[in-house]
C-alpha cells in the first residue's frame, strides 16, 4: 500500500503580513521554521519514513522540506525540485495586502479571485517589481501572468503522472513539500473532490497530511498528523 505525505510549507513572511505571494520567493518566519521542524518530528513519531522527496523551486517549500527531513535524520534523501509544484501565480495581486485589496476592489471581487475554481486574478504587468523574467530558475519556461486554481491543476497533474506517480507505483515512499494551491491540486485528484469541494479545502501550514493509497493511487484514507 503506497504511502504519501503532503506538507505545505511553514508560515512565510507574507503569510504573516497577509499578502498575496504566489511565485514570489519569500522566506519563512521563526514560526514557520518551528512548524517545519515540528512536522518532521511528528512524521518520525508516527513511524513514517521516505525513499525520496519532491518540492517546488521556491525557497519556503525547499527550506520546509529540509528542516523536516533534518529533524527526521533524513537530510540525505534524494530531493527533486520542479517548478510545476510552485504555488499558484497570483498575477497582479502579487505583493498586495489582502485586506487592502478587498478595500480597493470589494470583498466580493477579491473572494472570486481567491476562491473561484477557474477565474484568474488580473495579470501581472511585465517589467514590474515582481516580474520573474530574469530569474534563472525559470529560464526557458513560459511564466504565467496569472493562474486560477484550474490553471494550477493543469500544470501540477501532468507532472504528478509523469514524475511522482511512477515512483509510488514502484513502491517508493514519497513526501511532497509544496504550497496551498499546488497541494490542493493533488488533493482534488487523489480524493476525487469536485470543483466546488476543492475551493473550500484549506491546507494548514506545516501540518503533515498522510495518504494511504490503493495500488491505482486512489485514496483509501487521508489524515493529518
């Protein structure tokens, strides 16, 4: 029975400041660091172990994974980093305070941008403070200007099928440290949630989610530890 652990990164500085983050690289707070270490301790206490790990190319997820693995004594495990596991791109909302944005555009509009399944936020203008065109991590990649949850799922699931699912089917034990929306893409797929159900799914920072999977990788059970 394949076992998969999903771990959203610990609290980031922009989580604390209530700002839209998306693809922008933001570090962990002291609380986020503590959450990551505690996550690894809880995973070890539950008797779980891994053969390999996957994460995004964003520092908050990478550091969360490293801290969790270090607290398990597993910092040596092979890790694959890939942009397909990045957070949803929040486009023109990147860097904005969520409360200020609601005051400017109205709470209903911001709720649509944040919680609808297929409505993306306004696109990110080129050449602005949060333009990633010159970031080496994304060389040769068509960086999105904004993404809905549907768009995020459309890039996460092909990567899942190509890179991660075969490892699980081969009997490998896997942990994925990523982001709220890229993990929601996986939860929707594994748990068979509807488009409406997934928009109400909240994934807390730094709390390991354990999936027990059937051989075809459909979910038998899901729990937090």
